[in-house]
């Protein structure tokens, strides 16, 4: 009987995948920055017992139904909206993600994006590089304060709580909206639970960390942006499709809100001529919420450990349960 076959959909560091090479037949898409084509993914999934996938890989019902040998999918992300978990579970395929290991790193990026947008740091850096700085001026590139303001966090999971901890260091009032109350977070962080509308109306910074579900799809629409303060800044490090990007663009150009910091988009990679990217009050990042070497290595290692556990007949470390 041959060794189990594992396919990895993106080039990962050799030292990370070494434990898999010791035990299994492994094939890895040879490109680090180029997604595996759909036809190649289908071909590989058809013969693989394990897949290590990226958030950009669409693992849908069509692919899963022809993946007759597949036993485990390890997704290099905490989110898994790219995978049809229900179909996988029905077919006996275990789906794993990478929670916890990226919490603090993603919270760091979230707060950095908030600060960058509020203080217009990208604009300021480009201003000086372009030779436009001629003299000090009282309101030159004046942004808005973060300290002692109100932050509204939509999605008070572990990352949301870590963001709230950082906000407390800036003496911010913390509001949050979640599908269920988190009493422990309220006590530990002096956070106040409120309705979605109340959060929008009161927050100076609205931070979206919500997962993509049927309920959150385009949660931030025209109505939501109309509810926000005209001085408010919107930050999204959750999922791009939680936002109606056309509505966000309209809110920005008509000054219904003051700015936006975005790490995620409805279509990724976002095209360079997208209307949002043309606005000076938008800070756009290429989905780098968890992108530190330490954290990305930890995520990849956890995926490998999950694959080994399942293929050895043991319980995986971070399996996702179908809802």
C-alpha cells in the first residue's frame, strides 16, 4: 500500500513541510505568489488524501464530490468561508483552520490600520516623498485623535477582544456588537454591548472583525454608513464581502464618513483601478492581517500538524464543525 498523498496549494518553506515529506508523498504548487489554477486543483484533489489550502482556494461542492480519497483539508487561515464545510462534513472530510495563533498579530495590524487611517500616515509619507513639503503649517495633513475616542467593534471574538485591549491603552470607550453577548469580555475590558445601530451611531471608529456568513454578507451597506457619524472612520480586517463596496465608496465621496482602512476586499486581489483605491482617505492593504513571519510560520505548522494527526488516525488539533 502506497504512502498517503498530500497536495499543498501554495509554495511553503521547506523546513515547514519537512515533517510531511518524511511520512507522505507530497506535491506542492511551486509558486509562492500565484494561486493554483482551478483545473490543477481539481486534478490534485482527485488523488489527494490531504489538502493544505489557502483562503484564496475555492473548495466547493463540485470539487469535494470528485475528491473521493480526501480525508482532511487544512486551511492556512482562521476563516474558512472558502470551503463548503457542510458538504465536506457529509462526505467524512475533516476541515481544519488556524485559530488562536494569529489573534495578537491580527489585532496589532487592526490597530495599526486604525492609527494609520486616523493620522493620515500614508498620505503624509507620500507627501514628503513627492517633494511637496515646503514648510510647517498648523493644519498640514491634520488627522483625528484616537485617544479618548469611542471604538465600536463588530465581532467580539478573540481578535476583537485583543483589539479592545489595545484600545483601552488609548483610553478609548469600547462598544461592541456580536451575535451573542460576551459577559467575560465586558468585565475584563469594560466593554459595553449594544445593538448594531447604536454602535454605528456612537462610535468614532467602527472596526469590522466579523466572519462572513449569510447574516453578515454586506452588513455594512448604505443604511449602515448613513447611521455613522460624518467624522467616523471605518476599518475592516474581517472579510471583504461583509461590506457593500459601492455603498462605502458613495459614503466616502459624499463625506458621510471621514475615511476607511481596509485589509480585505470583496474580490481579492483588488484591481489597482478600483474606485476605492483612488481616494486619498482610504488606506488599502493586501490582506496582511496575520502577516508576520512568526505568525504565518505558526499557521503553516499547525496545518501540517492537523494533516499528520488525521492521516495517523488521531484527533486533529483545530477541526471545524459543520453548523
